[in-house]
């Protein structure tokens, strides 16, 4: 039986959608915006937003004040709770792939094996698994990922007729058993899956997914710099919430939003994008603002889209602006900057951390310190993507829950390295 065989988890309507979440920083000029009334009557001390209500002060606030409370670091970053006692690599990894995760996968997989036993002539060909074997199975995935051969046919990895097989793999279990487990591994009870899908599109892997998230957050204290961005997990099978993002290398796949420590590449939170959920406890808004606020506390530095009504016209792309010029606007808790890197372009950044108009003197392009800071701290998710791809455990599959499971394993390994290094 093929590794790529897909059973009930593949019974999805394929309604691939082009993603509406854009993360481009530079904003282009548009005909409508150049023709807007830029010469609106404004107070000499303020820039006025396009909504004619939002005011941004032209002068920076008094700097002789206390640091804003939300910018005070109260905890040093690093391992916490049980993670402080993890001294070996395997101990760090088991902080995330713990007993609860292994037990749930084992139980769910055995339920599925029981349901298909009648299709096999010999009982031994469909024997139940146990926690020890599931641990070995996951270990093999990590090993072949480290050897950068996860996408290879299993026969090439197990075949040692020419002395080229991977000894650890064929001593741990047979190729036939490995293929069987790849096909049968499940993360929920298939007997009531349809009922749960009526209120949750992520039902086939929801419980395991939440176990991993809790483990991510319980074992590490974040640094002061966190990044929110999207991942695209490559997948071309059938799935009702598959996305098309032409700017990504994979182009088609499952979209995941991640909260990552920009200093250490430790992932704290994930949210799978499944489109509009059915009525019930998992239904929520999917706007960029709502997603970010679900992932983080509202202390942030980030780009802002040019169509926001709170932005003054002067901050938008303008063909008459001087190159490498910056315009600043200030409110009590936020600072807005518009930087012109080239003609008809503008980079718009808003921050609740910065409250001045400092220009980075070390930067030859005269970029504001807000923007150079943003560039230094925005790479967290991109770095995680690079590390995941380097030693990816993901095998070819037509079942989307397996795609998410492989990603959770990749991220767990990176998080384990972060803890081990600390």
C-alpha cells in the first residue's frame, strides 16, 4: 500500500483561494491617491488623517518621562519550569513531544487500524501499535529529515542490498511497517470526526495541535522582540482551505500564522488559517488585526497598509517627495513614520515602542531608527521557515493533517535546540 494513500481525511472539497493577507512593506502610489486633496487645511501642529478625525502630532513628545509600562521588561528570556532541568537533546525534544502527545496519537492510530483490519488477509499485517513504536516512528522521521532525504522513496532508505541503506531505520522497524504507519497514523477518534467537523474544520488534528501550542508556551520565556508572519506549508492535495500565494516558493499549501522570538527563532504560538469556521466555539474573525491580537499582546512594531483612513495624505507615496526623506507623526502611545526609499514608494511603519524621530546614523540610506529596528526584528518567522526547510521531516502526502503534523515536528526540533543552547 502506498505511503500517499489517503482515506477519510482526503474527503475534502478543494476550494483553493488566493490569500488576501499581504505582507509587502513598500507601498506604491496610485492615481486616486495622487489626486486626493493633499492641501487639506491642517493645524500647524498636527497631521490630519484621511478620516478627518485622527491627529498625529508633528513634534515628538517630551523625552524626560518614564518608560511606557508596556515597554518595561519584567522577565529575562530563557527556559522556564521543566525546561530548566532539560540537560540533554532528547530531554529538550520531549518537552514538546511529550507523553500526552504520544498517547493521543497511539490511541487515535489504533482506532483507525481496528477499522481497516478486515481489509488485510493476515492479522500481523495490521497489528496495533504502541507508544514505544510511535516514538520510534517519530525518531525515524527526524533521522531521515536530518539526512535530508525525507522526500525520497522509503525503499531507497531501507534497501541495504548495496550497503547504502540507513542502518538505524531498518533496525528500528521494517520498511513495510513504516509505510503502514505513515498511512494509518491519526490524531483523533475517526468514529466521531464528522460530528466535530461540523463545528471545527481543524477537527482531525485539533487536540494534538493544541497540545503542542501549550508545550511551546509553557517551556520558554520570550525576549522583548517577537515577530508575527505567515507560513505556507506546501500541499497540493484536496483541502477546503488550501491557499494560493504566488509570492511564496510553494505557491499552494496550508497557511499558518506564527509568533516567533526574533532573537532565538523560538516559536511561541501558531494559528492555522482555515477560512470561515462553522458556527460554534471556533468561529472567529480572520482580519489581520484580529489574528495578530490573538497571537500577541498589543505591543508591536509593524508596517501599516496605505489604505487606512487614519493615515494623513502627506504620509502616502508621492512623486514629489524627496528620496530618503522621513515624515513622523506622534500620538500618546504610537509613533508613525513614512520613509521614501525610491520615487513613488513609501514605507509606512507604526510603533508603540518608539516615541522619537531618530534617524539611524549608521545607515547610508538615512533610514529612521524605527525602520532599521523593524528590519532587524521581522525575520523570526522567515528564519524558522529556513530552518524547517534545511532538515525537513515532511514526506509526500495527500492528507492535510499530516502536513500540519510534520510542521509541528519541525518547529518542536527548532524549539528544542533553542532550549538546549540556553
